[in-house]
C-alpha cells in the first residue's frame, strides 16, 4: 500500500494519472461553504440547474459575516438557510461555530474527500481526509456531481519523531515548518505526516498543523487515521465513522522533512507574514495590548481549556484586552461543563460567540500602533482592520502568558504545565445543525436586496491589447487584492459594489484607473495571490477589466480562480523582465486566442512594442475556459 495521500487519491480518481504535474480529476464526497464565499457559490450552483446536491454531504456554514450593522449580512444568512433547505444541504447557523471546527466535530470522515470554499479546508486532514480549499465555483461544480480538477501535487513526507515538551503545542510545530519552508514552500505539494511523533498528537493538534499548511501554500496536509482518530470520533459520538488509514510505503514521497517534536521551543510569527517566525524568547518584553484566542487553527476544547487552566485564579494585565472566540458552540458548552469558562470570565476575558470574528476583521481591530497577539493562522498587513497593524501569531499558551503579563513572555516561565483530562465523550446533542428538507417538499429561496446577479464576461479576443494597470511585488495576498473586514465583507454578494475596493489599501487610484482604461493587466512577483480562496479576488478585478495577470509565480487557489473567471495567468519566461515592465505600459498579445487554443507554451508579449516571452502554464481544459471568457460561459455553451 502506498502513502495515505495516494490511497485516498486512487480511490477517488476519475481521470488522469497520479504523476506530479499532470492534471487529475477527483470525485468529491463532501463539500463545505462559509457565508462569505457561500452566497456566490450557491448562485453559481443555481445557475447549473441541478435540483439537489449530488455529494454524500454538503454543509453551508455561517461563521464569517456575523456583525449585523445593517440588513446585508442578515439577508445573506437567510438566503443561505433557505437555499440549503431546498437543495439538500445541511445548514449551520450563525453562532454555531467556525466551519472547519464544526466540520471536524460533526461530519469529517477519514478517507473521504472534502472540497471547501475556504482556504483552511485542509483542517480536515487532521482527521485523515483529503481536504482541499477551492474557489466557490469549483465547490459549486462538486455539489453538482462534477469532479474537481487539479494538477497532481508532489507528496512530501513530514517525519515526526519525539514528543512536544511542556508549554509547546501544535501551533509551534506548524510555525517551525513555516520558518523552514516559508509561505511559498508548500506550493504544488501535499504534506503527509508520518512517524512515531504522529501518535503523540491528538486530532485537534493535527488539525491545527493541517490547517496552517494553507499558510505554506500547500494543496493540503494529510495525517493517518489511527487510534487517536478513533478516540476523537468516539468523543464526538461518531465512532462508527472511523476507519484506519496508514501508509505502508513511502516510495511515492518526493522528499522528506525531519522534525523532532521534543526539540521544539515556543515560536512566534512576527508582523506581517506567517513565515516571519522567531523563538518567543527573542521578542520577550514587547508590550502587548490585545490577546485574541480563537480561529479555525486554535479554538478547540483543548485550546480554551489550557488557557482557562493557565489563567485560573489570576487576573489579566490591565492594559490587555483578552478576546476569546470559541471554535464552536459545542466547544463553548463543553469547556463550560468542564469548568474552563469561569476562570476565563473571572480573569477578565471578553467571551464572544463562536465564529471567525477578528480573524477576518469582523470586529476586534487593535488600537493604532499597538501589538496584538493572536492564535490565528494569518497576520497579513491590515487584515485585522487597523492600518499598519502589528499582529503576532502564537500558541494559546504563549497568548495566555502575554495576557497575564501585558508583554510577550516565554510561556515556559509560567511554572508547571497545567494538566487536564479531556472527556471521553463530549456533550454533542446541542449542535445546531439543520438538516435539509426531503426532496419534493415545498420550499422557497429568500433573496434580499443584497444579492445581485452575476456579471457576464466576454470571451478572449483574437489579439489582446491593454495597459499595465498595477505593478506589485512578491507574496501579494488575496487580502491585498480584495480586502475583507466589516465594511467590505457584507458586499460579497454584490460584485459591482465590492469591486470598488479592489487593491484599496495598496493603491486607492487602482479602481478608477482600471475603469478608465478598458481592458488591462496586473504585474506581480512570486507567489502572487497567496492566502484565501475568495473568488472575489478574481471576479472583482475581472469586472473592472483585468484580463491578464503576469507574475513570477502564482499561488494555487488564486490561479484556479483566475482561470475560472477568464483571467489569463502568465509567467515571465525570464524573471528579469519583471523589472522592465512599468505602470501604464502598453501590452500586446498577438493572435492570443489562436495560440492559446493551439496549446502554445510560450507567447510573445509586446511591451511598448518591445518583445519579451511569457509562459502559459495551463492544461487544455484551462485554455478552453479562458478562451470562453470563464467557466460559466463554457458551461453555458459559449464555446469558441
Ligand atoms: C480567510 O481566512 O482569509 C477567509 C476569510 O476565511 C478566506 C475566505 C474568504 O475570503 O471568504 C479563506 O481563507 O479562504
Ligand atoms: Fe475564519 Fe480566520 Fe479561519 Fe478564515 S482563517 S476560516 S477567517 S477563522
């Protein structure tokens, strides 16, 4: 038997060969959406005319857009709820929890494939799933029973030995990997964890590690399914969902990373990138004004209980705001039952509803010029909602130490590491998951005025001409391209409105320049579009006339979204050409359409009349989609 990854892929392979670099198609068993990507995904699904989802399980979560400052988010929640009931989808209402946490608790099954319209869907890898983040349109297609296409990644083994010492936890493991591999080290790869160290990690530990594989740019991360997995499923009242999955041959691994868990120390990702990792001891003493504990990477029962234990009988530092964002209602209930909530309240914590909250700038923005320590997965610039923010990413242990002292402190200074027992069986009966209506029952989809029709885009012209509308550097995130936060997220169902904010913080003139120039291009550096799965980072620029993006390299999900919405991603043949192109330059791609459909791997690009070469790293299917002006056009028969 090969690796766990290969076993799952083999069992779901619809077409293609498992050779890295080749396009494969996978059968998808389960899907998830969240509210910020879900409305578009369901509008796209509706346009496909399929009466009911064709997956084993599909779930629609509301966890991102929880602030209801006007009708918009509330309208979207109602739309999602009514849509789920009609189309055979489970619905998880606001306050029930973060999609990835609730999915682990209630739906995840080892060996199954999960496609989610959120980049942290790989959290399910902690449970032995092949869980992949994708744009909403790809998830909509999976719900319609279509396979998911991707380029077969290389599988890299991560060999874990040893056991984490006291005061070191799963966040430190993944921060160490981020230090070694950087935010682009995982692009085009699946990380599969194996070795004796794996058995020392619980499923929530594994989920934290798999979750932030997204920050490495990895397609996903996979853990085996073993006795720990069985224990976790039993604790969730779902032991029947367990099956064992383990690798028996590692020959398919394209490389192996060695990590001795016992050698790890508490780590911290400094502003403003998850790979800017140092030892906590190196930044000790820095005053901290906000500590936030939660998000899909660290808000499980264990994470909240350990903080409760550390804070028990103590008070937080008066200059600190300690925000607790539980991962799910079930976590909050079980922490309360186990006596972990009272110490948090008494210590001075602010207890919030379960959801993403400050992680996506839905409240909890830090004060100007202050330091915020968060157990979240991302600290991209400005994502917190505050300009020039200073967000550090840490484990719950390091976060609790800072909350007590008002400054960054190595948690190993806190004395004995608290111990607590996790219940064998959590109380699970109060999960608020709404099952869909039976087929044939009457139902109505409730659409508020926030939901606007999907824009239509023209196919690729024979020869393309345009101007450089923007030039940006390496590691541009989707938060730069299409910011989130409490002002902009409510516009996710309205492309004309949200497009006014494209590249808002990077270049406030971008939108008017794009509108005044007809079609155009954006030029980027390495790892362009890292971060989230939001297809709005492709859709909204496309709406503004961006047809071409030229970069040194692209992040996986963003590239797939560009293709889906008819934006041509081109790669510099010679990266030095990046330096030769500037804002406002005139670009020409002669005979683009013909060359694209003929499968040309290089294209001549004229920059102000001077020729250079760009690479087209696209499958024949991708080329058809782009030529048609996007996947929806292609599906509707606007073939060229
Ligand atoms: C994020 O963490 O950036 C988000 C918000 O969860 C996104 C999805 C979105 O933008 O709606 C993600 O990770 O895909
Ligand atoms: Fe929500 Fe943050 Fe996780 Fe994204 S990274 S799903 S915003 S908790």
